C-alpha cells in the first residue's frame, strides 16, 4: 500500500457578505441571539451564476497552482456537495470542463457536512491501492440555494464557499488513520425532503417549502457532540496517538458551542482548535476544506504536525481522519 499526502490547498468564498444585522431585517432574530447560540457573525452568499462547480473551479485553480500540477495531470476529481449544479451530470464533470482536466475521471460524493473528510479518505485509498496518482478533492456548496430565508431556525446558520485539496502518493504518510460512521435511521433530523425522487418538485413541494433544509436543531446538537468525540477518539486510537499529540484540530464549523463541547471533552487545548465559523457559518462539505486551507495559509500547519479533521452532517454521517503533515 502506498502512502498519500496533500500537496496543495485552495479556497474560494463569494464576495457578498450577509451579516447578522442584515438577517435582523429579514427574519425575527438578533445579532445577540445568533452570536451567543452559534458564534456566527456573518456568512458569504453566492451571486447568481456562482454555482457549486464555479466555486469549486476557483478553489481548485488555487490548489493546483500551489501543488505545482496542471489540470491534465489529474487522474480523478471528487466533488463533495449536497448542492450540485444539477441532479446530473455531476458537479465533478462540470469542474472537469472548467479546468480542462481532460485525463480525469469524475464523480460527486454525498456525505453532507462530512463530505470533504469522506472525499479525503476516499482519495487516500485510491492512491494507496495504486489505482490513481494525482487526485483533486473539493468541498463546494451553495447552501443558500436550499436555505429558507423565511425560517429563522435555519437561515442564520449556513453560508456558501468551496475548499480544494490535491493529493498524491508519498514515501511517508501523510494520511495515517480514519473512521467513518452513518445512521440512516436518523435521516429525518436534517434533510431537504422535497425535490428528489421521493417527492419530485411540484406546486405542493414549493407551497410546503420542503425543497429547503429542515432541521431538528436541538436533537442534532446533542448527537453531533457525542459522535464527533467518538469518531476523533477512534481515529486517534487507530493511529496510536493521544489527544495531547494533536497539533491542530479542525472540526466541522457548524456551531461554536458544538466545537467547544467536543474540544473540551476530548481535552484539546483551545489554541490547537481551528475556528472560522464566525466569518462563514456552516458551509457543509466546504467547512473543513476551507478551514484546512486557511489554517495552512495562516502558518498554523508545519512539517510533522498531527492534524485531525472531524466532521458530522445530515444522513446522519460522521467521520474523521488523522494526517501527519509532510
Ligand atoms: N433567532 C431568534 N430566536 C430563535 C432563532 C433565531 N434565529 N432560531 C430559533 N429561535 C428561538 C426558538 O424559536 C426557541 O424559542 P422558544 O423557546 O420561544 O420556542 C428558542 O430560540 C430556542 O430554540 P432552540 O432550538 O432550543 O435553540 P438552541 O439553543 O438549540 O440553538 C441551534 C439552536 C443553534 C440551531 C442549535 O440547536 C444547533 O446549533 N444545533 C445543531 C445545528 C447543526 O449543527 N446543524 C448542521 C449540521 S451539519 C449538516 O449536515 C448541514
């Protein structure tokens, strides 16, 4: 089995900012409520025409440049998204077209907020098996396209963005361990019930607003804390590491209170936790991707550092991985 490492990271955030003060004018909420309950101050909203593949394109160009690879050197493109450009073709195929990545195979991966972690581990396994050498993975979301701006319990939480990483084979790991889990019995806690094959788009779906995110926030909060702790502990144990060995913990950026509770229970020092939920809100699969990229840009990741990615989302799905930075 070959080792795999990340050789380039990129991100793209739409320029339009939607602040808590802006939301006060749209729904019955307050900056104070949003800040204390979630830690979010603002989020980015894509312009018309800025689809998931366009956001992914900009993030990918930056990641490829930093990796020193040209698009034609890519063997595989995986886009993690729950807001694809279209039901099909895949957003990864659209991204291939934008990049002119003529030699790549492409597919999308649906694991909600855990999508980027799932894509990273999937890419690692393709490299480990020897099937592919150079893989582009992207978490890209236009969550505003499935957000109900009449529902104050959800619209304050989400934002748009994309993060990308290029992986290749390596002499030394790289990726050390991972853990995935799912519980489809809890699918109704967080979903977009309408607009799929179960309830195809219809006037009723539009009237019920069921083509937007529906969430049982309270239940989700408790489960997210429990499972994010569990998966991080399993990945660290598989790697033969302890929480004190972690150099940087990069959790899914859904809610600062979830991150605080998880980090406290894991016993990770607050200086070792990456946070940007205040600036972008929850960008689903793009959250851990953008966070990893920003941590690297800020010089928070050095050679031989132990990085833990930990995410949780609708499905329910959760997952984590441990990376030794090479
Ligand atoms: N502004 C003001 N008041 C609000 C708002 C708002 N935006 N939203 C809800 N409220 C009200 C409620 O109506 C309720 O009022 P009531 O007591 O009069 O009934 C009160 O605030 C408390 O509501 P709760 O839902 O109990 O608030 P809670 O402290 O649980 O916070 C929150 C809600 C922020 C959604 C929290 O539960 C949470 O973060 N849950 C996890 C969400 C999450 O992580 N989702 C994404 C998962 S990842 C993915 O796959 C996309």
